[in-house]
C-alpha cells in the first residue's frame, strides 16, 4: 500500500527489525519507486550493505524525485 499512499509524508523505519532480509528491502524499494507523496524516509539504523544500496535504492531514488 505504500506505493499508492498519498497522505504519508514522513516514514521512519530506522528501527524496524522486520526489514532485515533482501526480499523485504526489495519490496520497500519497489514501493518507493511509485510513491510520489513521501518526502522523507529514515532508514538510518537499518543494516543494509552498500552494494545492495547502490544496486537497488539508488536507482529507485533517481526515479522518485520527491524523496
């Protein structure tokens, strides 16, 4: 539902322990590509490897210009 949510402006998932595996993170990335309302995303405490960030998050954030 995050992909199509129009009311959420800030999302703090920094301490979300459920987002620890790559499948969950890929689902998040796919939603972020489509969501145009979200302006701030805090995932600072998540343990995400740099290659994964570069491969998945970076292209998603280039598609989503509101984040």
